C-alpha cells in the first residue's frame, strides 16, 4: 500500500512538473511573440530604422522634455534626390537597397540619444536633442557629405549614380507642436530641393 502510494505520488509530481514546464514554455513563447509584435509595430521592415508610428510618440515625448528642461532641439528632414528616377531606371529592388544604404549612412554617425526614423517613402527624420540650429546645420552638412561621398552602388552589374540628399533643418520654438516642427523642416527641405538639391537649408 505504502509502496503503491509512493508510486502514485511520484507520477503525480511528474505530471505536475511537466505541466508547469509546459506552462513556462507557453509564457516564454508569449513574451517572445509580444516582443516581436512590438518590434514590428515600431520598426520599418525595410531599413530597420524606427517607423512613423514610433516617430510620432517618441519625438513628441522628446519635444516636451526639451521644453520642460529648456534645452535646444533640432529636427532634420532628409529626402533622397531623384529617387523616382532610380526606381524607374534600375527597378524597385535597387531603390530598396538605396534606402537601406541611406538609412545606415544617417544612423551610424549619430549620437546614442539622437532619434532617427523613416518618415515614409524616401524621407527620413532625425531629432537632435540639446542641439542649437547652427549645430544642427553642421550635422546635416556632415550627413549630406557622408551620403553623397559614398561609393556608387552596383546593382546587377549596373552602376547607380552617386546618391545625394536634400536636407531641411529647423529648431524647436517653445509652444510648438511636433506637427509644426515637421512642417517647418519639410518646408526647408523643399527649399533645398528648389536650390538645386544635394544641399542643406534651414527654416527661417
């Protein structure tokens, strides 16, 4: 009887331990899935940079922090020049590779606290905390030269033209919203386009 009860107890313990182990695996899988979904929700699938949804949340948060602490803040709007011609002449695969290369060229030299996102299409946004307008312009120039100075890419044996960007820079003014800041940077970026492209312009 005692021997039999010990055997039953061992079996019950084994069954319970297996169920606990299974539950732990289910929880681990659930957490991993949550992490993956969160990453997909905030990352641009092509470039690996953050996406517009993340930009709207994090840029707004940084703006409010800078306003509260009285720190300067700059926003860059970066647009790849003649991108439609690249897609039309070399195909969308080539266009995608150009966007990835531009994204890496923008993201790599920046500080850890700078915020970078793909705004959409061939446009990228960079938020520079604790940065005055003159410093923001200098950073934009360095990024422009870094991108335009890159070795032309080869796609299917064809050499692409040198990739250039037009960059608009604006500084945060107390009381402004993210929408106002984006609109000012976008206007400055179009001023760079109208000035012949491959250049930097600051909002007035």
